[in-house]
């Protein structure tokens, strides 16, 4: 059976639509190469960060949009039935809306994250907020796509409302953690980067507040502890980073009762000032404080307070203060006594002990 070759008119009818698609691809590549790359170079490192958020979120979106434009022109140029042309154009529209939704989701999540990091009183930067932002944008994009596919969204929304009660009952624990996460974020109970300690003993830096749990990282071994948001919201939490990062470090010392307390105070403050000025992490602009506390069992006790820049800096400050104060006390002849207790033994007990000893 002889093979019939397409006529010149048929080739021309398909050549122009193909040219439209290739033209869209070519223009898209040129846009990426000469426009988008220059925009990224221009906005990187600028003072106004919002343009950087938008440009970096575009990705390969412009290339897809130019190709889609070429495909739309190609469908218009082809001699197709109304049904086939409508189906192809619907597919192109869905593809464009989907890509726009992805770009918008990236822009929204990055904008929220940047705003949270730059604003001291804004929302804390956590994956829960960025993920919720993405989810809302995805839902809006889906609501735009469904009508393109001929699906009515009103009955769908009604059905979701009816089934929402059953879903809520089935996911009580999950929803409890979700709303507890919102409570933690909105009330700023803890913020990413804070150092916290729970009444159960766990402590560390807050890494992230997610939709179900909060992760904290231990300072000593870098181990991560995962805490359900509901338990964190119900727990007694000590936040060492609130209301501000600089904090006072308390160091308790005791000296012999025969010590000159005025001289002890003078020496201790001198050592504390040296530590505050020389040790990394100490707040040298704040004057240390010493206060005598009590008459202990074997010593007069006092407390010295030195300010540090943040919680993690206190350990080196304590380390240096103890070494320097101990050496200085030795040089000055000031004694830090061992614990001593005086026992008052009744006379009757002593007589009984002597009788037992003589009888032996």
C-alpha cells in the first residue's frame, strides 16, 4: 500500500504552530539568561529585601509561561474542533495557574519568614507559619483550577463543612498539637533560638515549632528533643532568653567568719570586673554586684552577679571567675572553709559511753 506524503499546505498548517511553541521556548530562555539573571544580580545584597524575595521565588516559572503562551497561540492557529481546542486550552490554563500557585507559595512563605526574622515584635520564624502560608495559597490555587476543569466548588465546600466534624473527632490529638503550636507562636511563649528549660528537666535551644511538635537542641551533646506542642503549652517553661538575651549569672561563695568582709567585697568586685572586661561573652558595660546572703554553718555566704550577653556565655564566665577568685583569695590569705558542723553531745550519753568503755 503506497504511503501518501503530507501536502505542502498540511506541512504549513503544522509548521506555524510548532514555530509558536519554539518561539515561546526561545524567548523564555532569553528572558532567563539576560533578564532574570541580571535581576537576581541586581537585587542580591540590596537594602530592600522584598524584591529579592519575589525574584528568587520565580524559579523556572517565566520559561514555562512563555512556552504556555506559545502553546496557546499554536492551538489558536491549528484547525481543530472546538472540543479539542477547548480541552487543550484548559490544560494550558491549568498548567499556568498551577505554576503561578507554586511561585506565589514560595513568595508568601519567604516573605513571612523574612518578616519574622527582621521584626522583633512580629511572628516568630517557624516552619508552622510558613507551611500554613503555603497551604492557604495552595488551597486558593486549587479553587481557581477546579472551575477550569468544570468542577463546582460550592458543593465541595459544603461537603467539606459537613465532613469536618468527623475529621476533627478523628484527629483530636493532631489538632490539639496544631492549635497549641499556634498558641505558642502567637503568644510568643517561646521563639526560635530561645534557650528554655522544662519542669521535666529537658533544656536546650528551640530549633523549630512545627505543626505537631517543637524541637529543642541540647547545648551539651547537640541531641534534639521532640516535644509535642500540647505538652509544651501545658508545661512550666523557664525561658532564659526572655525578656531579653543579656542575663545575670549568679555565683555563690562563702568565706571564713574571721575574714574582713569589707576586704572580701573589694577583692570579689575587682575580680568580677576583670572577668566582665576580659572574658568573651560577658557584658563589660554593666557593673557586677555583690550581696552578702547569710550566716552559714561554716561560712559567711554571699552572691556575686555578673551580666552575660546570652545564656550560653555564662559557663565560660563562671569558669574564669571561680579560677581567678580562688587564686586571688589564696594570695590575700582569705579562707574558703570546708563545711563544718559542731555536735552537742548530752552529758548522760557521754557517761553511758564511758561505762561501756570501762566494762569492755
